[in-house]
């Protein structure tokens, strides 16, 4: 759930570094999207302090990195490939240090070759390169905040596709949470949408979620009655 707060962290980092002008309305819109994602990802949470601190630190550094990439692209007029040339080596060095400290002697060439292999590694590197280029292009054309929010829309599409293709089960709470996030995205991208329209969409979402809850309860009752019959 903490990962869902990344757009808010990016917005705050943008305020702090001067790439974004403080706007309480935009902050409210982004907060609504984050709130919806938190609801959708709500579940059994086992709180571990060290994990919480690492997650908070990771969100803060990721938000700062995205905002600084935006500054490189817009304030210093760098193109995506030049910006990758500047910050990719730093990321590689940091990842290498972390890998040595965490993995250490656990990684051997024989184990790597048998489980992963060079072709898969090269394909993974190529995909990572294209992903980084596309992310930098998106930040350059829009902003780091829009890049984070597009990830929320990607998650919604993944849920829809998984339901349509693999018939993956979806809980009413997930529908309600991602529905709120989708309403927030529409509110963010369409400033002309009225409060009445947003309220109507929220009411429809609430009704649909309640109907899903009743349908689940009815299905559970049917299963329970059949089990009792046997």
C-alpha cells in the first residue's frame, strides 16, 4: 500500500525542487487516485518496522529521481538518450554495490548459467533499455507525475485484461478502489468535468460494489447450504 503513495511523493518532491507550482486542487486529485489504489491493494498487512522504513526511503528516493530526471530533460534541454548517458552509469554502480553487499558469494556463474542463461539476460537488458527510454520520453513530453499516474492506469488495464482472458477473481473492494482511482484519473485529466458527473460516477461505482458483495454472499450461502445437505 505504501508503494501507491508514490504519485503524492513525486508531487511533494516537485514542490520542493521547484518543478511544480503548489496547487491544492491537483494535490487533492492525486490524493484521490492514491486513496483508491490503497483501497484496492488493502489486505492482510504484517507491519515490520525495518521494511516500512526501507519502503519509505525507496519511495522518497524514487520520487526525487523522477523529478531530477524531469529537470534534466526540461531545464537543461537534454534529449532522452543523453539523459540516460548521464544517470544510467550511476544507477549501474549503485546496483552493483548493492548486489555485492546483499548477494555476495551466493551468485556463481554455474548457478547463473543453469537457471537464467546469457540469452535471457541479454533479452532482459534490452527490454530494460527500451523501458528506460520510453519512461524518459514520457517524462520529457509530460512530467514525472503523469508518468506515475500512467502506472495506475496500467494496473487497472492489467486487472481488466486478466479478468477477460484468464477469468481471474476480483474482489468488490478491488473494484471499488480501482474505480475511485479511475474517477480520480478522469478528474485529473479532464478539468472541465463537473462535480455532479463525478458524484454520479461515484454513486454508480458504490452501487456496483454493493451488488458484487451481495452476489458473493449469496454464492457463499448457496455453497454452504449444499455442503450441509451432504
